[in-house]
């Protein structure tokens, strides 16, 4: 069975920071901020983690012409098969963590925070 096994591209790719930089630049040009790109094109199921399939499909939708598997390997340093926000963009991770901690201190939870901030009860 090993002779017929077809591993996913990222399994056999070499990590390449230059490929990640090309993709990151495309994301920034397209979305203005890496966090916005994460929310709009990468983590479309809101799981707070990217699978290889999500990542590959996003690269395809963006028409990324570089080596997506090499960019993936650069980000997935622990070879877990998923990319977290912390691995993807530590600055965005820190911003979100800071907001989460603030909301929990002042409102008890993020859910309660948004309920309090939603003064017109629109949900937006």
C-alpha cells in the first residue's frame, strides 16, 4: 500500500519562508490586514484553525501562483496538520487574546460583552 500512497502536498514539501512572504503580501494587498484575510478567506468555518484543505483552497481562490505547500510548512512548524492564528500571525493572535481577556474581566465573557455593546439589538 505504501507504493500507491499519495501524501498531501504539504507532507513532502520543504518549508519556505519566501513562499509565505509572497502569500502574506497577497493577503495584505487583497484584505488590508492578516486578521481580515483569516476571517474572510482562510478560516471560513470559524474553527479558529486551518486545515490543509482550507489553506490550499484559499490559495486557489486567491490565485496564489507560489508554492502553497511550502508556505504551509513554513507556518505549521509543529507539523500538527493545522495552522492556528498564533502560527499564522502572532500580532493578530495577541490582539484577539487581549480583547478576550478584557471582555472576560469587564463583562464575564465575550458573549456578554457583545450583548452589552449591541445597544440596538441588531446582532451586528
